[in-house]
């Protein structure tokens, strides 16, 4: 697969090569950027289209006063995905900020963890919820 991708790039078909690599999950192509949208009051990817990248980077958060926010991402393919926080993401110092996986019960604590990897086997609406809270420990969830 890498040979085909390399040949396509050499021939100038960079777009085709990038799309093919994204579909197979073998590229280090840019991550899907996910941020807070005031219009839908949710974390969404920039173009509202199904995700085509295995890496999902969180670039912005809802207002600190919003305690629970849906993460509205359409996974257009199955397999393994990873949430990561942007290096420039500003996280509230007085609150815990984490994404809860409603399917597995696990959380991605944005203050302490660099990434959270999960599997998608089918589309599940409202699978992820971003929480902003002063006491993460009050929830009986796994931090792994």
C-alpha cells in the first residue's frame, strides 16, 4: 500500500494518495480538527462531514459555565480512532475537563492524558460527552 501511495505522490496525484492513505489509516495526514460550535452547542468537526482521519484533535472548548456538551462527530468508517488535545488548547485551571465515552464508561481527562484511543464498529449517536466540572472524582468512571 505504501508503494502505491508513494508512486501516486511521485506522479503528482497527491490528493488521491492522501485520500487513499486516510481510508486505510496508514498515513500521518493532518488530524480532523474538532472544536466548540456556538450554533449547535456541541463539539463538531470543522466541515460537519464524516471523519476521514483516524486522529481527532480537540482545538477549542465550550464556555466554562457549560457543564455537559455533546461531541457530535460522524464516524464515516469503522476502526480505531484517537482523540488528542491540541498543543494550543487552553484548559480551565479551576475545573476538570474530560470526554466521557458513554459506550465504554471510560473518560479522557484533558488535563492529564495526551490521548484517548477507542474503536468504532457502528454509528452511535451521542456516544461522547465533554464535561467541565469541579469534581471529576464524584463520577465513578475509569480514568484509563
